[in-house]
């Protein structure tokens, strides 16, 4: 009979889904669920939903609400993180300010200016959670759903909060692969590894037969390619399918959103097919619906089949000892050899009675590792900036972002980051009084004569031939 603390339980999407999943897990009968968040009316709506499920299905479960994090965490066996600091107000700024400068984000929650600033806002709360967990439930298993997944997990690793990050990209992409190859997903043997939102299906087979030739052949057909313009295009060039939609992947690489022509060619599908601001619009719609709708009036009270989310299956494996394999985000303790050892990687993990056991993958194909590394540089800088409150590191995290650097100059990025720091200061206490240095343009009149440059003759470079002079 476990105690399960849900931090950020006002999430209408994730909290409802995960509560239903855990209620539908027999081994968790008798468990207590502490729903914690800063807004009691949201928590009470979620509790009303949970109580209806419990009552109608005669379940053995107890749910209570609290706005006090320490109360929720005390003696917890499992802690599920799903909070979003700043909510929709901050998320709008993550999108609107960069868009003003020309950085066009579709999702904006995992990388780019939006992802970096979401990490910066998350870090102070994560540090408080780390202290509380150390004192109140040091043996608890921490399951994280907070985005930006990679940067948040990297931040957690650097403040000694041991957790595994969970996503549904692998499961949902496997469903797509099954559909695109007309093979039952239960019959597909696969290996997927890389980083969150950019993990690569290194192997997809069925009964020993490689499914990649069929997947690649189908992706050359317009009716398949239309669904996967960015992900399909990346596979056509690099040879591997990966775990995120066009909307997500278009932001993580420099080639698809940097100008009007690229957007019109690859990101012209509505919503998460690449539409500008798609996730902000969706989030605002969900928030409005939650605020103005009685949850009980739109729910039947029926206990639904468990979703594809890993959470309940991991807890079930830890409680029963029956192994469960999933893809999790963990500190790279050599699991992927050609990615940095202090980064967060997404690899196969086995859960059983003894805990969580990540799988060593070895070397990724170098061009896949290079694309992952472009994102890991941003994540690492964002984590360091978030912990230290160093505004220059925050600037460099955004400056190294593949999309931002494809669109803006360093001066433009610096101005944008300063504006975002100022606009979001209420959620960034670690940056109080620490703006990014302001650097002005230097105007060079047309008739300016270059200053003389002293040159060591022995090292002089022959500008005409590009060789060292002897």
C-alpha cells in the first residue's frame, strides 16, 4: 500500500491519465495519492474526478489535496513530477517574444528559447524538491514528466536528485511504424536510443526481417511523407527514423524553420505538423476548458484501460518484481559512448524489484550523435545557467540553439534573452539583478581605414594561396 505524491497535480491531461492508470493497476490497491499544487481549486477538481472513479468502480484508494509540498512528500514511496512553473502566462512569453525577433517555434517546451526559459523557471522549484526529498522520503522513486525533459533531468543530476525522465515518444512512434509497415507492433523487435525527443530507432525487425527497407520505401510515397515531412526527410538523409513529430523535430535542427520557404515546404500542416505556436494555442485552450468546465460533467466515471504512459507499469514492476522494459531518460554513465557522460540520454531501462537498470547501447552512428550533441550543448548550458543564475550562460544556451542560431545574430539573441529575462523575472529569482550584458553595434563608416596589424613574418599567412609562408 504505497504513498504516491503527485507534484503539479493541477495538470488536467497528465494527472487524469496517470491517476486512471494507477487506479487500474491491481498491485496498487490500498494506495494513498497526495495531489499537490499551488492552486487548490484545480486540485479539488482533480480530486473530484478521482473520487468519482473510486466510488463508481468500488476501488480501494485514498486521495487528498494539499498546497504544501512537504506534506505531500512526507514518507512517499513514489514521487511523480508534472509541474509547469509560470503556467500559460509564462508559456505565452516563451513563444511571443522569440517570434517578435523571428524565431518561429511550434512547440517551444523542450529546446529553443522556450525550452531554455522553461528550464530556468523550473530549477529553483526542483532544487527545493531535492532538499525535501532528501529529508522526507530519501528512498522514494522519482518519475519525471516535467519538460524540457533533457535539461530538467540534467539539472536534477547536478543537484543530486536521482530520477528517471518519462516520455511517450517511443511508444507512439512504434505505433506509427507498425502502421507504416503493416506489422503488429507486438511483433516488432526494436532498439531505440539517443536523447529525449530525438531518440533513434537503431533496429526495427519482425521475425528477424529488417523493416527499414519497407518503411523507407513507403516514406517515398506522398501519402506517407505528408504525415512526416520533417521526420521523414531526416530519415531520407540519415537513414534512421526518430521519436518525435514534425512540429517537435523542426525546432531541434537548423534546417526546417529558418525561413519562409523552409516553413512552407516542411511545416505547413496544422497543429503539431509544424504550425507556428501550435502548442501554446492548445495549452491555452485546455487551460480555459479546465477553468470553465466542471470535470465531473464531462467524465463518465468509468475506469479506462491503462494508457501507453510508462508510469504505472514501472511502479507495478518495482512492486511485483515482474520486469518491465521502457525507454527512460537517465544520466549518461557510459550508456551511449559518444555522447557526454554528464548529459541526459534516453535508453532502454529495465524495472524490477531491485530498481531501475539502464541498458548500455554503445556508440551511436556518428551523424546521429552529432545531431543529438547539438541539443545536448543547449541542455547542459541551460542546466548550468538555471542552477547558478548566470545570465551569460542563459544567453549562450539560447545562442547555441540550432534554430535560434540559424535565424538570429549574436546581438539579436542577446537583446531577446534580456527581454525574456525581464518579462519573466517573477519566475526567475536566481537571476534577480543579473541581466545579460548589453553590447551595442559598432558602426563602421565606409571610408574607415583598417588599423595596422602587426604580423610575425614567420607565421604570416599567404592570403592568396592560403599556405604558411616559409
